[in-house]
C-alpha cells in the first residue's frame, strides 16, 4: 500500500478533528443544558468518516444515517448551516425542520440523512443509477451500521448494485453493536464484507482506526466505482465510544470490550502518524484551535437565529404549496 502524501494526510487529519471537535461541542452543550435535542455521538468513528470523505470529489453524493455527523461535517456542509439545522433554526440546511436526524445539503453532496435503519442503501442505488445514466461521473457513498446489514434492503441493494455495476460504495461502519445488541448476537457471519461474495461484489474488511488502511480502502473503492468497475462493500471496523444515543450508558458492554475500545482509539493513533510524518505539535494544535473557534462562532450564531414559524408547516411538504 502506498503511503498517503502529506497534503492528503493533513486533509484527513483536519476533517477528523472537525468531526471530533463538533462532537465534543455538541455533548458539552447537551450536558450543560444549553440545548435539548436528540443526538447520536460519533466518538470513536471520526477517522472512518473523514478518510472516506477525503477520497471523494466535492460534487460526489453521500447518503448517511442519523449517526451521520461524521460524514456531514467531513464532507463540508457549511458549519453555520449545520449547527442551525441541528438546533432547529430557520437558517439551517432544512430551515430547522429536519433536525439532527435529517440533515440534507445537496450543494455539498449530502443528499439525504435517514432515520430509518438501512433505508439509505436503495436510495444510494437510485442516485448512482442516475449518475450512470446521465454520465456525470459522480460516485455515491452510503454509510450505515452493522445492524443495518440484516434488513432486506441491504441485500436487495447489494444485488442490484452489482448487477448493474453501479458507481456506489457501501460503507458499513461496524462498531460491533447494533443499538444495544452485540454483533455476535445479531449476525453469525464472520464478517459483513464476506457477504459481498454472494453477489459477485468486491468486499473488504479494514481497520477503521488506521488512517493508511482506511483511506487506502476508500480511495480504491471510489476509483473502481468511477472507472465503471462497479460497487464495493467496505466493512470498516471501529468502536462507538459513547452510548447508542446521548445519555445512554455502557451497561450492556463487557469490561474487556471497553478496554479494547480505549486501546484502539483512532485519535491518538492518527496523531502519532502525523508526528511521525514530521508535523509538529504546534501545527496540529493550531488546527484544532482554529476549528474550535469556528465551531464556537457557528453555535453562537445559530442560537441567535429564530426557529421556523408556523407558516413553514405547509412549505416543503407537498409538490404544490398549500394556501
């Protein structure tokens, strides 16, 4: 595997830290009682999202789930619009009517965030088929968890994508738990990636905490899709270092899992890679400080914006606006 060049590595680090600092800020607002919204923490999965988004072009498509903050912020949704939407403000990407579970910004390729487990896979196929038909050269990435691999839509989407060689990448973020159920208790397969073989599709399992491995797999899958060689199923092994949703505990996780999870934290690993590649502590800390300042300003602006008024109830719902 070729080493990631310095510019791309810095890009991935910046995206990773933007995802992480956004997550940290969100949790601090919730714990401080400053906001009260539903939020699904992405701590532990930052690198998977960042590396995948770094492999895409700006106009490529992304479909994600309610735990999609990583893809959304790493893909480049304007941070002020993102925070405004999450906090239910009219200046958000969906005028404050979608909230955290339905972030959408087609201008940045975030085509839909779905709150229904596994429902994004068939949608991604539709976007990929449109690109194939009109020849726009775009690749679609759909992100989902290991639990979603057991619904019918997963198998139908995989079969269709391979049959028509659609330019789509299936990114399964296997954090070892489907909500509160351990992987071994909901799946008897050795891996999710091995299911690809049943459809004649390329499937790979990769360490989502390893920047070289994760980016390499993402880059190769995107290149295959763009070249017309069809879809890839990437199973990125990672950890969810917080509960299923904000406020949930770890009571269902055995101590040995938590210990392993802490050892495999992707952030210290990534920072070590950055230092080994001759980036300085000062450079890395400055990037984080700049991200923090940007986030603080965006949150302040979002909180100052108004929520959508009652007149918005009938807007953006029907094809023809109601009187």
